[in-house]
C-alpha cells in the first residue's frame, strides 16, 4: 500500500546573507512589490549606468581596425536594430512581472532545468565582460601610476565587491551620483577633438582597416563584425536585473513606466551604438598619433590621446584625466557585471546543489573567475572569442524573444510568466529545442560546414534559426510543456507564510506544496531535495526523457537507455561533449593567434582529450553507481515510509475508535453519576421526613414503651438507608473530584481506643476473638481526616468480621518515619485469586457462595480504596483460599508538634430546656409541604414560631413584611431556586442569617467566601439534635437547663428483677466516660439478648443515652456499682 508522501517540515534557517533581503535583493524569487520603493526614473538611470563600459569602445576600435569603417558602421546599425527588437519584449515582461533574467527564461519556453544552461551562458557573459572591463581599468592604472598588471587585476576586481554586496540600494546611489561626472568626462575631450576641425573625421571615413581591405563594404568582414556585436545581446540580462525593481504601472498607458522600461532596457543600445562608433573613431585617432596598432584599440590609449587635445598631448594631466575617466567608467559597468553574475550563479547552483549560501558568495566566485581570465589575457582575444560566444548568446536570446514577442501574443504559450519549480516541467522543448537547433545550425556554419559564405554569419544564422524554431515547436507541441500543473491564483492580498522557512511573502512568490500540504515560497521550493517533485511527478527530467525515448525508440532500446548502462553512456557523452567544446575553443583561439602551430596544437589537445576521456569514464561510472545506490535507497525508504504511513493510519483509526469508546463510557459514567445524584435527591427528601418524624416520636413521652422499639427500628432503618445513599454519593463525588478531605488534629490513642472498643463488641457478638497490637511509641496527635480514616478502618474490620465464622480478627499498627501501616488479618475462608483483581470494583460481591449470601451492596471496599487514595495512602489485599485474608492500609500520619488545646465537651443538654429572651421566628421555604410540616413539628415545641413559604417569590414577600429572625431555604425549588432567592434577599438588604437545605450534597454555592449569601447548609436527612444546635447558634440562643438534683440518685429498682451483673456495669461505665455513644448502643443491644439483664434497665439506659444525658447515665451506673 502506498499513499501520498508527506514530509515532516524542518524549518530552514538561512544564513545572515540569504536572510537579509537587502543583501539578497530577492535573488531566485519574485521581486516583492514592497521592495520596489524607487521611482521608475531612478531605476532606469541605475540600469543605464551600464552604458559606461569601455568594452564598447574597445569593440568599436577592434572592428574598425580589422573590418574597416563601412563594414563596422553597417554591422552596428543592423545589430543595434536586432538588439533593440529582441530586448524590448524581454525588458517589458521582466519589469511587468518582477522577475530576473533566469526566472524570465524559465517561464518563457525553457522549463525549470532547461534554463540552467542559459544561466551558465548568462553568468559567462558577466564574468567575460567583467574581466575585459577590469583589464581595461588595470591598464589605466599601469599607464597612470605604473601599477603592475597582476596587482591591478586584483585591485580592480576586488574594488567592486564592497559596493555590490548591498545590492541595488547602494548601486543605484553610486550610478546616479557618478552619472554627471561620467557624462562630463565623456563629452569634454570630444568637444576639444571636434574643435580641431574635420581632419580626424575625414581620416576615419577613409580608413580601410589595418590590412587595407575594408575600404568598401565586404560581406565577410560585415559578417565578422555582426558576430562580435551579437555577443552584446546578453547585456539585456543586466538591464533586466535592475528593471525588475520598477514599480507597477498605474495603468496600461502609463507613459512614465513605458519610457523608463524602454529607455533603461532596450534603449541602452542607442548610446551603446554611439560609443561603438566613437571607439572606432578614437582608435583611428590613436593610430594617427603614433600609438602602435596592437594598442590602438585599448580604451586607455584612445582616451589618453583624446584628453591630450584638452591638456596637451602626453601631459601628466591628460593621463590623470584618462585614469579618472577609466576608473569611473569601469566601476560603473563592473558593478552591473558583478551584480548580474552573482544572481546568475545563484540561479545556476541552487538548482544543481539544492543549496543557496547567498548571493554574496557567488559574487566573490564570479569575481574570482574574472581575475583568472584577466591573467590569461582575455582582453587580447575579443575578435576571436566574442563571435563564438555571440553564437551561443544568439541561440538563447533568439528563442526567448520569440516566445515573448510571438508565442504569447498568438496564444501559443500561456500568458504571464510562471517561474516556480512547482509548476514547470524540467525541460520545455520550445525554448530548449529551439536553442539546440540554433546551436547546431550555428555550429555547422562556424565550422565552415555550410560553406565559407555563411561561416562569418554563424551568430546571425543562430539567432534567425532560434527565433523561427521557437514558434514552430510551440505550435507543434500545442504549448503543453509550459505548465506541469495549474498554479494557484487566489492567494489574496495579504502576505502568505512559507511552511518551511516560516517567513511571509507575497502571493506571486508562493506555491502550494502537496509534500508539505502547505504554502511554500519559490526559494524553499527550489532548494528542497526531499520532495521528489511530488507536485508534478510527470514533470521530472527522468520521466520526460523516458517518455521521449519510448516514443521515438523501440521498447527494448528505450528500456536499455533507462538502465544504469544507458545513463552511464548519456553522462559520458555529455562530459565528452563539454570537454571537446572547451578544448575546441582553446584550439580555435590558439590557432588564430598562432596559425603556424595548428597541427601541433591539434595533436596535443587530442592527446589531452583522450586522457581526460579515460579519467571521466571512471568518474562517470562512479557517479552512475552512486546515483543508482541513492535511487535504490530512496525507493526502499519510500516503501518503508508507505508501510509506516499505512500502520499509522491504522493506529489512527484504532485510536479514533478507542477515543469514541472512551467518550461513550465517559458519557455513560456521567449519566450514571447524574442519575445517582438525582435519585439520591429524590430518596433523601422523603427519607428526611421519615427520619425526622421517627426521632420526634421516639422522644415523645406519650408514646407507650412497647411502641418505642418499633420507632427505633424505623429510625435505624432510615439511618441505614441514608448510609447506603451516602456511599453511592461518596463514589459519585470522588469520580467528580468534589469530595473534600479535611486536615484534622486526631488524638491517636483516643481514636484507636474508640475504634477498638466498637470493633471488639461487634466481634464478640459474632463469636470471634479480636486482637489489637500497637507500638509503644506513638505520636500523641496526628494530622488526617478523622472521619474518613475511621470510615476506611471500620469498613475493613467489619468485612473481616462479616466473612469470618470462627477464629480471630486482628488489627496491628506499625508506625515509622510518620508512615502508619494498619494490618487487618482474619481466619476466614479467604478470597480466590480470580476475585482479588476485581475486589475494589463497585458492586462486586465475589464468586464464593459465602460472599454472595452475605448481605451488602458491594460498595464498601470501593469507597474504602478511593478514600485511602484521597488520604494519600493505599490498600493492598492478599489472601489464599482456606488461609484467611490480610488487608494492609498504608498512609502517612504526620505528627503535629503543637496541637491545639483540648476543648472540654459541652455538658449534655437537659431533656427539657428553654431559651432566654424574646420569641424567635423562623421562615421555612420549601416546595415540599411534608418537610415544612416536619420543621414546624421540630421547632414549635422549642418555643420558636414557624412561617411557611412554598416558593422563592413567596419567601421574598414574607421577608419583606419583616419579623423573620432566620430563613431556612431549600435549594431545589422550582422557578426561583434557593440560591437565587438568597441572592435576592441579600440584594434587598436582608442581613439576618440564611441557612440552605438540600437533599443533594453536590449542590454547592456558586459564590463562596465572604460574598456567599448563606450562613450554613443543612444536608437532608439531618439529626434533630444537630439541627437544633446549629439553629441555636444561628439565632444566638441561650438555653436554660432544668436544675440538677442536689441529692445523689437513689439506687434504682427494677420491677422485672435484679440489676445487671458487675461486668456489664463496668463496661457501660468505661464507654460512658469516653463518650462512645455508638459503642454504648451496641452494648445495650447485646444486653437485650441476655436473659439475666432486666429489660427495664436496658430501656432506662437507652433513654438516657439517646437524650445525651450522660451525667445521669453515669450517676445511675455509679450507684449500681457501689451497691452491687
């Protein structure tokens, strides 16, 4: 399974050269509209700074000396017209679309990689003319100051680097500031020469050339002159590199824009033609002043003679003016040459290496090549070098101009210029094919294969073939090789952030990359080496080559060419062609200079060629093997990546299903929690009424004694049901994270004594022996939640007793480093191994018959385990069938160094009591009439008036009438809730106490702290004594108790027999002294089953305990003990 490749984005951090657009000048990319901050006139003046180059004078002088004036003039006029005609569409399209020469070539018929060759041609033009211009300046320095040529070459080449580093910003200033100086120095000597009369001009018009054969028009000499001049076709690239900064036109007829583009672009040739003719005139003038013919075409010598007319021939002033003029002229042109070369090399190497160290690096590289050419004497081979170069340039510029001037107006190519790699084929046969055909025709003519007549016209023939072939190929192919995919146009007006370099660019510079599935800028697109052209797999060079081979060759042959051996032969042929071309150029140049050594040079270069072929054969084979290994590794990587992507996709599907199941489970759990909360509210509301009335009737003296036991059964059953509901709510609160743990100061010894006394009675009733051991040294006070710790321990101990029929239950405590470990052991049947894993799950009862027959809900251990975790501890249970069970509770009980002082317990309230002061009024607001009646039954016997309200608005109305001392508000009332009513009361200015009542423990105040509208919360069902105590505090009641008897209690007499035995009395006394009410009640239940204990005694003691009259309880027991 293979899916679309996706690449993990790795942010590309460019070095400080590339990241600074002031240095880069948007090399390799669309020139941003915000960067076009110069006026059209300023840009045009900057571009026209290139006409200062003295190579034009050198070319003119060379042509005049070799071809004669008539042929030179004719060639200048013809080639000038050709250059203007080809340069006009090139400069207009470049300025309109904000692209440099290479980007323009990409989109105008050559393709992404096809334009790599043209980048090399253009870069060659820049360093070739840079070398010629710098050599001219070095000659001037030698002439004026005697500086050695080698040092002059280095100085003249290196001087431009600091100026070109900062791009058009500094170049524009330099060109504009030096323009008046250059114009003045150019015209000044000409004025003085013209002032001498028409003699120099007459000498020029009759000059026949050095060999005397150029007095009349000669076709061969004319062809040679045109070949040299056509090398200047590439100058339009340097104009374009500046014109891309022209601001957008205000409209289709913006005259200023058109004037700036045409003047600064194609218009350079008009002053250029004048300079060429001026060079011809100055060369003849120099000959007339005795300058040797081999130096007459040097601009330094020309202008030295010209400035001699101003200051005197051979004067020091003339040399200094010449030197100044040459330096200014050559700096102006070499700024342009170096700048254009840095951009051309950047475009060339970025596509070959997928890296871009910065335009500044290639600037130095270009200058270094120029220095090497100067050392080789490139300025001495103009007439032999430029025609050959002119043929190559003509093929490129001719195809490019034809595409822009013919194909686009005729609809043979798409409108606009698309330059981004993401949208172009590797090779477009329109431009590339036209250039190849033109080079073939021009090469044949140059070598004389087409006859001696066409040989000097090789560059012109090349231009014509290229210009004609481009429209023909575009028509034949239907223009389908221009765009590999349709570019995205709707980027909007805002800048778009590149996914790779994370920098913002304008929409014209962006493409959508399917490999990153995000926008990517043109530079990052060019430099990416990992995507494999995923956006246009059919547009790759290999695919195009295989498609062409399959179309024109038999299937087996095409497959063979695509094999490693075929690729090796292709690489080898390419390298041999390049080496052969270089050696051919060397041979041609050397034989022109030294024709007598033609055969010797041919033999030597042939030997060099075959030696290099052997070396290149090995290198090519290693290269093909490396490429094949890389291709295999990449294919395997892609296969593994596809497998990983499939696996990841499967995992995503599984994760999505698991997430969906988790969400369903969470939703079900939340629904369960809401159901538990809701049903508990519905249960606790009537349960509160049942429990309240049971407590009221139990304390009513009018109830017969034989009915009290039934009432106690009702009360205990209600309390048991309330405990079950509390257990469910505890789980719900813990799952919701809303159970609060308190930090109490627990007196550990008293806590353990109460716990052990309670459990020992329970174990004794079950016929079990209970054992307890603790260390001798324990902290007096520890910090924990006393209620929750007692709940956990009682649950574990109760389970041990419940499931043990005979034997012992033990509780052992160990304490070390503030860590307490409670260990509960029993001799029961144990727990099967299968049940241990789910023993703490809710509602699990175990798989043994004993577990299922024992009553219970299955929530005890669940709650105990959750509470232990909330306390910061853990419970572990280990057991083996038949070997008993061991449960360990391990948690931290930090000792309290400075505990709070002990507050003595308040004296037990008398059964009959009244409060002092005026009669209080309590308003009970509850939608449940039964609960309102219950509260009335509780409060009115205590001397408190009760008002009732069935809703929130009714409560507000009653309070507004005044006279209410305390408000009891039910929270869950329909319409206006209790919280809303409390808030409304506070806003209305009510300052009295408000207590909220709720059967839902999850209902928490929306406002807490000092701003809370309530003073207390009563949870239903509630204990009557607790309610009265809290109401008394809210109303600040002072209870008056009945006078205590001053005489000791008489020894009680029981009508149904003697009193209980001394062991029962001692146990009850001990429990009474520590105030352990539950243990006393458990003891009395045990005594009820003892036939020797009078029932009247048990009833008397139970009444005193339930009335919390412990003083009378202890008094009765003490009297019985004294008289026992």
